[in-house]
């Protein structure tokens, strides 16, 4: 429990801004995302968006339920395989392939969540890790589906709704952006729904929520399944965009990376994990050509983040703005 | 319907060989205010946790309205109408006073799992929540974050939240603990007002609260029932005087 308690969310769920300010900031961000492919390489941006969505989905569990999953790579990776396979072998259109990935992720989340939810804190994390390792082992063994060490290569981007070709990177980017925005909006809605209000109450004071008649485990398992489904959508989108689903996606390092992204951006904030995800992917991308050891630099960034600004980038900004008023 | 709301038979709880509660037979009459008193460590809170299923009894049964609830889960009995408060103030600290009460009102709604709906769908509960907040004297603090309330007001908020479920049996764990004199008076007033149509079982240390409010008192000592009856009888019981009030009564 100590792990989870020490990284409790900092800001309020609705953020520090008033409605109109938030609208303006949101509009500026969306415009920035729309013009981004003319400034940066679309392939990199698509990857960044997929991981941003992955981190946001993960944060639904860590930030809004207070449970640390160490096995989200299982959902991300399996969904990447599922979507890739559906697009390549069954010839599904990209949007259906991605939905299929989300469905697979959600179902897995439901089963794994129902098992893991019996324990809290470090035990919960360890159960999720153990199960995700089993999934990893399966991915290696089931070479006929996953391509084993080679991964599932040559996933076609296909035609959106069977009409619009996504072969062009710019078109593909806008599709990924749309998926990201829909996923993000869905997370926002979950957090700000009647269900989200109960989740918040459970995180605030679980025994009290129980004494009011809430079967808290059902709420947690459902949050886990929702988080896994959205993680699946992120994984599926990544497979279509990058045209590859590989063991990297399902490996435990991926579970660690998404924790890093979430903490770096700001756990329990809505935008933070997206910022963290984009930042980590950006760093990796930049460092890959710089000759510097990538894992070392990211390790240092993580240590500095945890030591100096524990609330993460967006969390610290929220606190700073909150203090000023 | 039986005269008894709650009845325990042979209720026993052991913690690794230590018997915290032993063979407790408790009968709570419908519509009464029943106080559970006893020196520190007598097992009052353990009995409370057994009744609300936060602990499972080692032996014995608990019956609520003649249903055996010995094996029920805490959330289930809350739905049946047995709602408790906690010794440490149990509010949702970073929710406003209104939101605290609304979460309880929401428990009855079939929409609790509707993650795709807007939170505005809860707005229709606001009037009821505000009324409950007003009833416990927290009207001016409707939009205050719970963590900023004084201790006494947090307890009042807790009672408002519990009342939101309209429980048939309300269990209050030391409702006036750690309160200043004025707050105690306010809580006594409040309990008097809310007793209508329900049964209240409370653990309480403050004897003026117990004597002023309760119809029946059960005295626990070392996990066992020492005496039971109205305040006048119990307070004259020599065993009780010796065990519990010995020093006060010389």
C-alpha cells in the first residue's frame, strides 16, 4: 500500500482551471496537434499518441483507483497482436481491427482484474506482473499467430471504413489523432460520470464506501477492464500505425515504461500521462540517434522526477497555479 | 414483525487465541436507542465490527430482522439497512460536503455503473443532499471540502451521509468522541431528531450522552456482557460500579 499511497494524485480531478480557461487550453492543444505533422515526423507523432493514450488508460487505474498494475503490457501487447492479426489475416478494416484489439484487452482485463483485485498494493502489482509474464510466454510460444521473435510484420494499414486509404502517413496520423482524442474523451467522461464519482469515493475512503453499501471490488474490476480495453485500443492503433506487433509490446519492460510515463507526466491528472507518454517516446526517439545510452538517460530523468517533482510535470503545474490564486 | 431488530447469540471473536468478544447475547429492540458501554478494551468496537461484518465472528450468529446475517458481506448489510459510522471520522476528505452526501444517495441509484453518462445526471440528488446537510446544521458549509471542516462538523457530516441511506438500524461508533462541549450538545440534539422511525445502537464513552439518550444500556467488560438495562438500574449495579465507574462513585 505504501507504494500507492506515496504517489497519490495531487490535483483535483477537474483540474485547477475554470471552464472557459480549460476550453481555450484544450483548443490550443488540439490546434497544435493538428499542425504537428507539418513540423515533426508523423511516424514519431503517431507512436507518441499511441503511448500517450496507453499512459492515460493506465492512469485510470493508478491515478483514479489507486491500484498499481505492473502488467499492462499484457493488454497493450496482446491487443497489438490481435489487431495486427485481424487486419493482416482476416482483412478487417483498421477501425474494426482496433476495436477488436480493445475488446480483447477489455476481456483480458476483466479476467485478470477479477483475480488480482483480491489483493492490494504490492501484492496486486505482483499478481498482475506474474500474469503478464504468462502472456509474454504465450506470445513467444504461439509463433504461428504472433510471429515469435520476428513479431507480426507487415500489418496493412488498410482503408478506413473500407473507403479511405491510410497508406499516406499524414492521413494515418489524423486517424491516430482521432482515436487518441476519442479515447481521451472517454477517459474524461469515465472520471466525470456517476460511476467516476463512486470511484473517487472509494479511493478517498474505502471502508466508508463499503459501509455505504458499495461493492467496491466490482467497481475496481470494472475500472481495470475499462483501463485494459483502452490500453488495447492504444496497442491496436500502434500495431496498425507502425505496421508491426512485436514481443517488445508485451514484455514487462513495457509495463515499467508506462508507469514511468504516468509518473513523469503527473499521476491522477487527466493530461499528465499523455504529456509523460509523448515525452518518453520523444526522448527515446531523440536519444536513439544521439549516441547517448538511452536507458541511462531515461533512468536519470526518472530519478530526478521522483526526487524533485513527485507530482509529475502537470501535477506540479497544477499546484503552482493553484497556489498563485 | 418481531420486536427485535438485531439479535446476537453466542457472538464470539478470537484473535490468535485472545478472546476479544465472548458469548455476547445482545437484543436490540425496534425503535430504541441502545448504548454499548464499557472500559477501554472491553470489546465494544469489535462487537461493532462483528455486527457490521467488517469482522467475521469466530462463533455465534447475528440476526437482523430475523434474517441470519452472520455470513453477509459489509456492503450487503448496508443495502439491507444496517449502516454504521466509524470511530475515526469517516468522510471523503477531498469531496465537498454536498458530494459526500450525494455519494451516499447515489448508492440507491441503478446508474452507479454508468461510466458513459455525465456527472450532471446526479444533479437531481442535490436538493435531497442539501436538505440532509441542512438538517445536521451544516447548511453554510455545503460547498466546503470535507477536510477543511472542524472535527465536530465532520462527525455531523458523517451522520448526514449515513442518514442519506435512510437506515433502519444506525450504528454510531462514539459519535461525540473528541468533541468540545457545544458540539456534544449539538450531536445529542441531532440524534434525538433522527431517531424517529429507526433504531440506533451506539458505542459511547460520554456518560451524560448515554444517560440522556439511551433506553437500554449494555455494559461490556473483557468481551462479555456485565449488565444490561435502563441507565437507572445499570448505574446502580454494584458490579458495574466496581468495573466501570468505580473511581467516579468512590
